[in-house]
C-alpha cells in the first residue's frame, strides 16, 4: 500500500475526535492574558528587549515549555486508544501492510498535528498582535518572515520529542504509566534546559531554542553559541532509536 | 399473574421510533422468548426494564413495582445480561463476580455457585480481558445468575458460544424456573432457538409487537393465514416479511 | 458507599504504583535541586522551609496535579473500557456510592504522594540547612494546607473523567486545566481560586480564606456533579 494512502486512512480514523479543538483551546487560554496585559511589555525595556519582541517571545515560551509537549501526550493517547477501543488494531495487523510502515505513518500523523497546532499559534499571534497594537497604540506585529522562521525552528526541534512520546505510548501498554511518564517528563524540562547537558533531553529542545532567542533579542544581537555538532548528533541518534524501538514494539502485544 | 407488564411503552430517538406502543405480558414462573430481527427493539425494551434508558412514553410494572419510583427495588430482583458482556478487563472472572456479589450483599459461596453453573470454574483466575468471546458471554451470564434473582433478563445469551455451549446454556435457561422459581425474559433472533426454551413468545418487528402467546397459538394462527408451519424459520420469515410489506417495503 | 469495591476495581491497573512513583519523584525534586545548586540556595536569607518551597514547590505541585489528572482518567477508563459501569448501573446501588468511593481513593492516593514529598523536603532541611525547632511544625502545617487545597482538584477532575468515555478527551481537558493553572504566576487574582491552581500555593502564600474557599469549592462541585447526574439519568 502506498504511504500516502495509509496516511489518508490514519487521518480518517481520527475524524470526529475533536482533537483540533483540543489543540486550539489552550492557545486561546494562552493568548487572552497576553493581550489583556499587553502594557506589561513596556516594562521590559530595561532588559534590552523591545516590547514587540517580548510580546512574541513570552507567549511562545508559554506554549513551548508545557502546552506543546502535553498536547502530544494527549495526541498519543488518542492514537493508541482509537486502535484499542474496539480492537481496530487487530484488523489493521491482519491487513497486508508492514507494521513498521503503519507505526511510522502514525508518527507522521503526530507531526502533522504538531504542524497544525503551530499554524494555529502563528495565526493567533497575528490576530492578537493586531488587537494589542490597537489597544496600546504601539505596533506589536513583527514581520511574517521572522515569525515563520521561529515557528519553523520550534516545529523542527519538537520532532525528537514527538518521537520520544510516541515510543512511550507504543511500548507501555498500561495507559496510566504511558500518560504519567509522558507528563512527568515535561516537569523537569525547564530545570534541564539550564544545565550543560540539555541536548541529551529532547523534551526541552523547543524551549531551549526560545531561551537562546530571548538571550539574543535581549542583548541586541550577540547570540550565545549553540553547540551544533553534539546537539545534532544526539538529536538524530535519539530520534532514530525512538523510531526504531516503536516500530519493533508496535503491535507486539496484540500478536503474542 | 404477570411478573412484567408494559403499557404502550414507547422509545424514540429523535424522529426514529425504536419501540412503539409495546404492551407485553410476561407471566410469573415462565420463560418468555422475545423474538425479532436485529434492530427490532428487543435490546431497547430490555434496557428500559433495567433503567439504562428512559421510556419516551408509556409505563411498565415489574413484580408490581413502578419505574422510576422503585428503581433500586426493581433492580434488586433482576439479574441481567445486556448486549455485549460488561465487565472490568483488569480483573479476573472471579474478581468481577466478587464485585457484583458485594453490591448485592450475597454470601461468599454465591460466586463459586454461579461460576459452576456456567462452567467457568477452571478459568476463574484468568483475567477477563483474556477470555474468549464464549467465556465472556458465560461470565456475563454468571453475573446475571448470581444470587438466583427472581427475574432474569438475558439478551441473546447464546451469542458467541459453540454448538455444545449453546445446548448447555439453553438447557440451563430451560431449567431455571423449576430450579429457582424465577421468571426469565430471553431474547433471540432465531425462532428455532426460542422454541427450545420458551413457554411464551413475543415477536417484535420495527418496534411493534406482531404476536404474543404460546408457540401452539402462533402455529395455529400461521396455519390459518396460510404460512408454512412445518418449517419454523420460514414461518417466522414470512411473518416478518408480511409486516415489512405492510410498512411499504421498508426493511 | 463501598470503599472496598472501588479499591478492588483498581487491581492491576497500575494506579498504586503510579502514585508511589509520582510521590517518590516529587520527593526527589528538592534533593536533586539542592545537590545541583546547594551553594546558591543555602546562601539565601530566610527560613529554610521557605527557601525550599520557593525553589521546588511549583514543580512538586505540578507533578501532584498531573498525577491526579492521570489517576482520575484511569479510574473511569477501567469503567468504560469493557463497559463495567453498565453492569454496575443494572445493580441495585446508587451511582454516587461509586463516585464517593473513587473520590476517597483518589484523595488518599494523592495524600500518600504528599506525605512522600514532605519526607523529601524534611530530609533536605536536615541535610543542607541548620533548622530551628519550628521547621517540622511548619513543614507539617504546609502538608495539611496543601492536602485541603488539593481536594477541589480531586473532585473536579473525577467529574470531568466521568463525563467522557474516551479517556483522551478527559486527559486533554485535564492537561488544559493544568496549563491554565501554571499561568497563575502572571495573574494572581481570581485564577488562584481555580481548582487546579490551588495546590500550587504553599503555607506561606495561603491563608484560612483559601481553606474555606477550597471547602466551598468541594461542596459546590459535589452539588453540580449530583445535578448533572440527575440530568444524565433523565436524558438516557
């Protein structure tokens, strides 16, 4: 079966699941206080960051540290439960498709959902920046290219994290453990992103990127060096391992 | 005396009427066979008796008690098996029955009695989610029989069983009124099956009651209208078909 | 109400180990934090407990709230997965017995996690600080405060979990609420009365009014849940 037709099937499976609503609602909750407290952004000038940059980075940091990872934990539960609820997985496993392909397709579907949430976020940013601009008589809106670049970096750096959550969901059958471990992994990510070994912890990548960006924006250009080589190597190796383990374990429990 | 009696019982979902103006009379101490094709409204009727769904209009009395006023009192007298068996997958068969036993406040021996009756004794320590379809069905049946309630409501109890199992369970159901002085309401979509178990029969199609009475009465009536009576299944199909024709060919 | 029945249902669901592991993790948060940056923290002026809570409590509280979210989802997941709850509804018992039993179990489990975390904080106090006599009374007082402030979260999360048969919807809403609670830092007004935000307060921030608010919320939610259950029965 062609990859895209499997993907089509997977998308069809999550119809009527209201997942898009659940990806969208947290963004509304995130943006409302940011718009209401838009005037607070003028107090940050002391730190050297401009109000419009502060408006952008605070909201994106709020999303990256908790809501984005937590959304994926929920999405993995959605994917696993839709298969298990009525034993749909047994039907899928009895079809002439390679299980590894099926497993990777589901991971790609998670990436698509992540991309959709990121686009929602960008859309919300421009709407809210316009509202804040008109209430504060100050232009908060940053150029589209800048925002798209940042959103793109956030999305790409979240790929290893999504692979990690997907592996947990596939390998751990007891739902409370897969959910609990997923959520527990989020808690220390801020702590770890402050250490030198941050690049070994995929969950904190997107947040770390934003901290670096904050540093750059605050100190006017002089950016801190991100150790690209160890980071890229670690990220690629870990993602590969996560995907490989998920593919090996996928459907194993049902075929015993 | 009637154990269960309904008066113009109706259940609609939006513009779809699942059960329409149903008036049933289920005599005490009998096995009442509830017959009809899939989607005729058998399960819906049974669910109403158990308070799992609310009648849109009409009333019913069970052992002289009225729903919803005497809900708990009614449920105390009924053992039930509805649709697909309901249980806790993370518990063993025995533990599942143990939970029901505690709620009903029965003695400890009741669980083993019920397991013995449905032939699940040797699998009682196995997790319920690892049961085969037939074993799950037997577990559901054991849950219904627990404590020998005066009324049993069994929705297609032989679903998923093998021929030997079907025979075994039919014989068990047939023997229940004598053994425990109980009334049994059992549904099926096979007339041949109902024939082997039931004293009284009610036939349902599209939510309407087509016939209520004994098997002999059914045969007599069918013969008079020129239906084949030597083959029960054909007679049942002819009956349903005629009713469908009357409804303008709707199936 | 039958506590034993609800307890028996949780067998092999991973519920107890999850709360033990979560509590242990929470207990290790201050230990790790101190081990990594003890030279910074012990240098601060102020009460040892205040320093410890300041540095660790938001993380511990977050763990606890997420444990409650996951635990409540799990409790109703086993009810809906193989329709166990449908069987219970055909038995002569009242639904609030089931809810009350679940509330008690989730409450005790989250208290267990809090006790473990209190032990962790106490250990850090003894090892890294010169503690005065009132350290332990304040530590216990903190535990008691947080226990009461946790109750609204427990009851409302159970209600959410009972409304949705798909576990991931309840989980999604729970996570959304935790996220809303984490925004408390930017807005200290009404949001601190939000059930999911309450356990984030420590004994140094909360006062008697917060305890009263927590009790009121528990009663209010119980009544709302009871009303919704009535409506559900009417509409099935």
